[in-house]
C-alpha cells in the first residue's frame, strides 16, 4: 500500500487531552499548518494547545470540546472541521478506554461506554471525516496488542481493539485507490492514564504481571505509528517485544492460549 508523507498537514486528533493524544500532537506540531484537538475536557485541551504553540507558534490550533461517543459530539467535530480554513489531511483516532475486572461484575454503563468510544465513535467519525478529507491523506487508528488475544478481566476492551485492527486493515485496502493511507498502531502497555481510568472504583484490577518487558514509551509508539503511515503499513506493533508477542499470540494454538490465560486469571 502507498504511504502518506506527513508534511504541512491539518491533523485532527481525538482524545487529545492526555496520553498518546498529547504525544501525537507534540510530534506533529512541527509538521502541521493546522491542528484540531478533540476531547471532553477543555482545560486539558488548552494545555495541549499551549504545548503545540510552544513548539510551533505558526500552527493554527482549534480546540473542540466534544464527547465523540454521542451523535451530538461527532456532529460538533464535523461542523468544526467544516469551518476550518484547510481540509483535514490526517485523522488520528486516539480516544479510547478500558475496564479492569470480571465481565459479570462490570458496570453496564462502563461496558456501553467502551463500545461507544472504542468502536462506534471511531467508526462513525471516520465515516463522516473521509468525505471531507484532502487527498492524499492518512488515518491512524489507535488499537492495541490486546486486540490479538482474548483477555479475561479485560474482555470488552480486547474485543473492541480486535475490531479496530480488523476495521483498519479493511479500510487500508478500500481507501488506498482514493489516496488515503490507513494504519492501525497496536501498542502493548504504555505509560499513560489508561490503567488509572481502567481500574474500578472498588479497587478491582487485572493481572498485569509481565507487562514490564512489553512497555514502550509514548514517544516510541507515536513515532512508529507516524513512520508506518508514511511507509504504507496497515498494522504496526511498536517495539520488538510487542511485535514478537503479537506473532506468538497469532501462531500459538487457541486451546493452549485458553489454558494459559485461565491459569493466569486463577493466579490473580
């Protein structure tokens, strides 16, 4: 697949108030002429805006306070983009969340929220933005190593990320003839606020032993994602340990993985 050269772009970034969203904004700051930042928290978005302008004062930064899990929130983003001086050239679908703990004890609202943000919002916002994107253009969907594996005590999150990866690979084929490159970045454990928000109020957690060897800094994850978009790679697992783990998860027989994951859960 042909890649997309990231230069003088208008980047639209969801979940731009923290974590990988902020890092995408930071690394794109010198390569952008305009940037639209989307998240629910205005104060944090303003901090991201100030970070970008500190790096490149010439960037036209627009903040859009919206909950993209809702129809109204997505409509606000599309309307905002329609009023911009330049068309969006790079869409970064970064917004997402998880929930640690057993499914049968999960808050139904949190289950719906994961599906609404990780799947519905990403899918429908992409559908709305593609027709108004410039060509050539690029899309980065933030998936996860978890999408390659079923994960007890993180079941819904892992399932939603399997969707994101599959969806991205299909789009990379569909949109390539029209000049839009699509990449799914599938990081392993990354030092962001994810674990803090995924842990339940009652303290319920999941077995996270062994994550240390898979950890990659946000800087590496974003750098690899953008490089893969330029190279035309549909899927990237940032860092050698994560790439190796993804390969193992795909080739090991499923019955053996179920046995391993069952024993892992019992040891929690």
